């Protein structure tokens, strides 16, 4: 096994060679080398942590003390965090090496990584295509081989969709499994830190380390954290519901549909029970998610006013112009669009017509999802209707961009865990993910089943 220092040096060389992909906003070169040397010494004495030598890239909305964090937005230009997120603290305590912060859609708002104030990330598998978003930099980093694993955040699909587009594994845990303390907020009732990896073992180990109670986040579950990395024994005899409204939807690429047919047939032949289920609320998914997410974004982003930290406009003359000019110049177009729509749906006279109704729809979706999962071990559906699309193809059409998340929103609204597995390859040469949803806080079963699927169907 190569030393940690050698691993870090190799990754730094790869990062330099692949600068044109625009993955990294900042590389912690000297710090990563110093930490690698320190951890190599611990390995020699047998005192290393669980993650010793694992090189990790951080999405640029996760705080790391005394390092910049900007959510890829001009409004947080030059801002340096004074504390680390709980997730980062727990990774460092187990001797992980953080190599840098990676690009993302501004404030995690986007499905293509084209909304960043620092330019789009290119898909390392085909540089004419998007890597997906908002955790596009995280997915591209793992796919490009410039780190072992990466952390991302998933609000409506922001880990799973880019994982699908880049041919890697993207895990969104149950809401409240990992603390959100130190994650810059977009939509607090749906935001969740998760992982992008090459294999299930790494995803399980990272989840094991980061999960659990946290005094700084009252929404975190107090449920005991299983040793996920030791619970990956492969089993069969599962009962799996296929969401046919999603798999055989007219908007789904025909090759993705055909791949599902093959996987369904092979799962049955291996002793699993497959049942067809309908999901009658598909058309309500994006409208309800959009209303709720934009409302929460409007509230969360109100703190960025050019007053105490971050960007302040040079045209600021008084309180009103400071706030107005700083936000106008500091936020990108998509962020401003979502703030304005969110403010509208929360305004007097429209709150009940939009926000309250969207909450009721969310409740219906959650109850129906939970009902499906009571009767079945897992739900099987696509991650996205297509493989990665061309750069700038949807930038002028927000609705088309939102539709890229149509199948990932369900688990976000319901708060249940889900994963994207790279089990499909299109004739256009690009990968696509198969999405699995499981019951709340049953990640150990989701990960074991995912290991089973990766062994049976990866590259077959």
C-alpha cells in the first residue's frame, strides 16, 4: 500500500493536470501533505483512525475551520469559516485528509453546476457535457480520480443526479442521520450531507463515522449508529417495488428503460420478489418541492445582506442601498429567481394558496412513500430521465433544468435514504444511475443491497 504522502502527491499531480475541468476552487496542498506525513507516522505506530489516508474533497458549502467557504457565490467571496462542520470534525478525528474545496451550483441551487460564480465544472467523462448538480464538483472529482471520495449535499437530488451523470455512487442518508451543523443552508427541511464514492465500502465507512447525535443540531436523530461497514453481507430474497410510473415514463430515455427491464428480470431470477407499484403523485413532485425549497431559501438567504460578512457593494451608501446593491451584485440569477419566488409564496395572501398547500402535498407524498416501504424492502426507480446533457443546453429554460430532478425529489420530501448506483451505460458512452430507496434509518439494509447490486450488475 502506498504511503499517505505518496497518495496525496499523486492526487495533487492529477489535480494540476485536470485544472481545465474547473473542479477545485481551492486546493489545500501544503496542509494535505503535512497531514499525510503526520498520519503516516501514526500508521507506523498503529494509532491511526478508521479513515487514515482517505483523501476527501469538500463541497464548497461545508464549513472547515480557518478555510474559505463560499457556496460558489460572489456574496461569500473571501469569507473564511471560524468553525468546522460536525461532519468535517468527525472525518478529521479519524485521520481523513481534506485536499480541497470543490465547485458547486451557487448555494446548491442547480442541476448542472453551471450556476457557480466561478464557472461551470466539466464532466470528466465527456468535457462537452455537464457533470450534474448541485454537487457537480464532488462527483467530477471522484470520477476524475483527483481524490478518493467527496462530500456533497443533497436537497432534491444534488448528490444522486451528478453521481448518475459521472458514473459514481451517490448516497443521500435519511434526513437527520448526519448533522447539518456547518452546512450552509438552502432548504433546511430537506438539506442533507452525503457521500460520493467509487464503492459501497467507502460510503458505509464514511456514513458510520459522520452519523449520530450532535448537540449543535436539534434535528439530528439520536438513534444508535450501526457499524455500516461491517453489515455489507450480501443477501437475497428481497421484496422490491418497481415504480413503473417513473421507469416507463414517456420522458425516460428508452435505453434506461431497457436497462431496468434487464435488471428486474435478473433480480427475479436470483430469488427476489419484484412487484409493480404506481406512484400517482409524480406530477406534483416538482411543484411542491419548488415551492417549499424556494420558500426556505428565501428565509435562509436573508442573512446575506452585505452587513456583517461576505460581499458588500461599492455602491452602498445607506442601509437600503447596502442590502439591495450587495444582494443584486452578489447573488447569481438562479439564486435571485428562487429568493423572489420563495418570498412571493410566503407573502400575505399567497401563503395558504401555495406554501400551505405544498406542505399538504408533501405530507401525502411522505405517507404514500412510507406505505410502499412498509410493504416492500426497497423501491426501484431511475435517478434521472437521461444521461448527462450538453453544457448550456438548459440554462435558458429553468423548467427543463428542474425536470432533471423529477425522480430524486421523492426521497427528499419523504426524508428517507436513497442511493444512485452506476449500473447502466448508454450507447452514447455515458453512464446512468439506478436509484434505490429504503425505509427511514435503514441505511444498513440499503448499503447491503447496494453491494449486492454492484456485484451482480456493475458493468454487466
